[in-house]
C-alpha cells in the first residue's frame, strides 16, 4: 500500500491553489503529516521546490508513476489544522495563492534563506548524543539526514523529544546560547563524591549539593553560581573531577528581558467598565462566537477592561490574543500587559529582530506563552484554545496588509473567533464607520464607556483659523494663541505635545484666504495635483482640469500647495522658544531599534518640555504631565483624494486630543486649520463621535460609498506606462460582460501615486451591493494573469481597500 501526500508547491512563475500528489518514501510512512514543509521535484527537469503537505492518504490502486518527496524540511508540522484551514479561506477571500498565505503565517526566519540545524534537548540520551552529535550541542541538519532511513530515525527521535530542529538566518539571526552546567553523576554517585571531599572545602560541597538539586536538569552557569554561591573556578574544579559537564544552553531572545516591568494588580472598575467586563467574561465563559464593539472615549479605561477580560480567559484554561496597530504599539502598552501577566506574554511586532520574532513564535507554538500582544501579523499567532481576541484601535488602517495576501486583521480575527467559538472585542474611541454601522444593525453588540475613568473632563478644544492668523502675522507654522499656550506650559513646568499631520503623499491645492480645496464635480473628492502634466486629476472617475491660478471660490491669488515637515517645525519652534527642551519623533528619529521607546522614556521622565511628532504620537501615550496638545495642520488628510478623508481626520484629531489632561491637571487642545467650519473639525471640537457618525453616513449614502457599497480595487503596473494602461482598458472590457449590470466600474485611471520604483500604476474600482459572479470572475482573473507577469506586468486585487492612493 502506497501512502501519498497532497503538496502545495511554491513555483513563483506558476502558482496554483491545486495541490500535487507525491509518493511518501517507504521509510517515512506515517511520519510525514499535514502542515510539514517538504522538498519535491517539479516539472520535467531536476528542479526542486519547497511545498506544504496539505493532507496524506493511503492509495491502493493508482495508475501511473508518482514522483517521491525528496526531503522533509520539518520534523514536526509548522502549520496546525487550524492554520491549514485558514490558509484555504484566506486565499479564497483575498484572491491570492494559498502558498503565499501559508508563508505569511510563518516568521520571516522560516521564509528566508536559512541554515537548518538539529539540536540536542534536555532528554537526549547519551547514546544519541554521542552517535549523532559527537558531543556537540547541535549539528547541521543536512549532514545527518542524507538517506530516507536517517530521516525516519530523526522523525522518531523528534517525536520522542530527544532532538529538535531550529533555523538560523544566514548572517542574521543566530540562536542565542549561554554556558550551562549539567551533572554527569547519578544521585548515589553524587553522595559518594561528597564523602571524598574534605570538610574545609565548603565551596566544593556547595557545588555537589547544588548539582544534586538539579535532578539531571541543565542550568545556566551564571544562575547556578548565583543560587549556590560558587565561583567559576569551583565550576572548573568540578568539571576536572568529572562531577559535571559544561553545555551550550539555548535561551530565548527576549526584547523585554532587561526592562524593569513591575507587576500590577487589577484596578477597581467603574460602573461602565464593570458592565463591559461582565458581558465579555460571560461570552468567554460561555464560548460565545460574539463580536463586541467597545466604544470608549480616550482615557475611559478600555485597556483595563481588556486586561480583566484576558484574565477571565486564562482562568478558564484558555489563551488570549490582543492586537494593537503598529503605530500605537508603544512600550507603555507592552508594559501594562506584561505587568499583569508576566512571562505568560509573548510580543510580536516589526520592531523585533528576526531572531526575537522567531523565538517568540516558538514560545507560543510550544504553549509556553498564553497571551500574545502584537501588530497585524500577530493575528496568525499559533495559539491553541483561544478564549478571547481583542483588537484595540480597530479603526486603524495599519491593520490592512498592502501586499498579497491583502487581508484585514479584523476579518482574520472574526474567522478565528468562529473556529475557536470565542468572542472578539473591537475597541476604539472612534470606530470605523463599517464597524459602527454593524453595531447599529445589531450584528455586533455595542458596549459604551462614555466617561473617563477618573471623571476628569475631556479637554477643551480651541479651533484656530489660520486664514485669520496669516492676515495678522507673517507666515508661520504656529499661531499666536498656540505660542502663548506653549509658553504658559513652560512657565508652569507642564508638558506639551505637538502633532504634524503628514498622512498621505499627494499634494493638494488650498486657498489660504478662504480655505477652499479644489474638488471633483462628479465624486466630491479633492483633486490631486500633478506637476508633470500641470493638471488636477480625480483618481476615481478620471476627471481632469488645469491647475487654478486664482481661487474659484473667492478669486484670491493665495492658492498654493500645502504641506510641511517635522524638522522644519522643530527648527522654527527652537528659534521661537530657545529655552524649551524639544524631542522630535518621526521616521528619521525612530529608525534605530529601540529609539521609539527611548524617546518616550525620556519625555516621560520629564527630560523634555515639548514632544513634536507625526501621527505615531497620537495614540497610546499616557503622560500625566501633558496638559497641552497642538495640531499644527489639521487639513492635510482633508485634502487627500479619498472618500475616507473626513473620517480619518476626525479620528486622528480625536485620538491626539485624548493625550491631554489624562490625570489630575486639566487639558487643552489647539487645532490649527484653514477649514474651521468643516464638519470633521467641528465634531472633533466637541468630541462628538455619534454626531460625526450620523453626518458622515449620510454623506456616504449620498455618494454611494462604503458601508453602503462593497468595493474591490484592481491594479495593473508595468515599467512601460502604455502597457499598464492598455492592459487595464482590456481588463475593463473583459470584466463588463462577466459582472452584473448593476455593478459600477470606475476607471481605468492612473493611481494618485502613478509611478513607484519606476513602475506605472493604473486602477479599476468595482462598486457593488450584490455581485453573484464576483468570486468566479476574480478567481479566473488571478489565475489567467500569471502568464503576463513573466513579461513584467503585475495585476493586484484588493478587496475592500482602505486607501486608493
């Protein structure tokens, strides 16, 4: 009887979601299991590719010759049953290839070029240690897995816990080791050795006593010396006498190991927090597949609700997953979660090295961590028995992946909620319209925290009309009222936060006299400035017109491009306030690892008076001495060619306003704008999310935008602009007859950023309420366009895009 494996192969020039059948060599029968990676021959030549085993089966009557698996990459599955099912679902829902989805779920160290090593474990027998490792702690995997019989034996040893495989990125991540000690004697032999030591040799006696307490386990030499009060010289003596041996002991790379994180206890909840926590806990205990929207103003104590809900899941013997957007994954949040749950917490985000991510992933997979805190990709963390999934700041666009597979972490979280029968908590002070609309319809259960935990009022917000300011004073990034407020905080030894909104890349045209922004007559979306063609373009419908020389609204000649930079702002402020101690946080100053945390720690300890930054400072910061927040250019996001521009502006202004007055001192916010009457700014002034929600929903309904319509963006890019444009027009003709007549097709148009890395980008936007042919049509498109990619043309499919930039 032959055993075969269905293998999903990785062939970059010809991907497919259809697995191929390969024979499992006789020596590996019943040892190759789903979720393992294998190396298989592919095509007519000698090409070898990597693949994932999706399933295995026994076949008795198979006509024809099957190629056999060449090698196994893993001795144990790297993807469990849930991950394999999730791979298939993710590929189907994002119109991408399963192999890409499978690789997305693994740490980068397992996707890159790697060296594979076989390592001893604490239970490796002396015979295996000598025959396989020749006394070394590890050996190159390929050097001891040259025949099917050897691989079969390694599979058996791995199942018995005597060996394990680990990966090293070449010249990058290396496994970290410390010198360890392990006794070579039995308990009886240790007792006999004690009797041979003279009474005055107290350190040698202490050494033998310490070795006896190890019970055959290994301990780092440093920890052993500290615990049993012996020196390295005594350890060397013990080694010479044959009492112990020194071994290389692997230790996890822990990016927070040196942090002095103090343990914390649950805080007393107020009435609103208690209601929310009780309802979430009830869903955790009842294994309810339920989605909650936790809508709470800034400073309302959402984090404490998360922590106590996680504790409820752990008390049930379950695990918990907490997602935080990359932009607000501050050390403060990590400290709060680690302070409550200690070593049970694993952290996954882009600030870690490849080695640190790999070690954290292994801790999770080995069930050594029960709580995972991380950014977008942490949604794939290999947790078992998930009892609760939390998504903080659920409205954040960083939860959406830009490259294939273009998934949204919220959708993956909801899928895992169904799989594990557990609740999902979506938390935000300013939920996305899509989420809030689902709560309105009762699809999600809404839990509200309307007040700050300490009953402190939300900060007063002052709107500064920069049109008036520029008429009074010379052009500056700072209005007179804001400068007075900054000086007042300096005099009172209080701190200020200044945010420069730099979201988006396109320039737009704005009148400095009346605040007018040029918009498309068909879409009510701002037009984008194109200096190469000296035109204003709409990137939804293709409308185009000349750059205006005077304002179409007030006929002023004060119409110009809009934008500035943090460095320029810092220099101007230092000139205006030479005594102020200023910290700047942007991509330039936080590029080095750990720089983000160091700058925040410096500000938190009072070493600076003013923190200037981009939107990375708008969320998650909690400093009691910050009483002033200034937004220097609230209009930047309003001018972007995106129907979500008003929503993003409102969310950002509300979030950054929440940084002021979080403790005993009253806070104040100054928002500088050329559009003081814009509804997003008016609602932000009054912290009125519900008012904004109703107004914006009416605008979306009128314009035919989500959540009233679903959208799909299809892009084509090529080094030759003509080829990209021609292919998109051909694609439009191909799509029309295949989709419902009620479905709206917009474009093709160049993308707002039309050229990136020498490639030209064109797009088509599909808008629909119900489209029965969509899945079949886009799946066909995915597979049929692969051949063109070999000539350089790239086609992308993005379901529910968050940006059309």
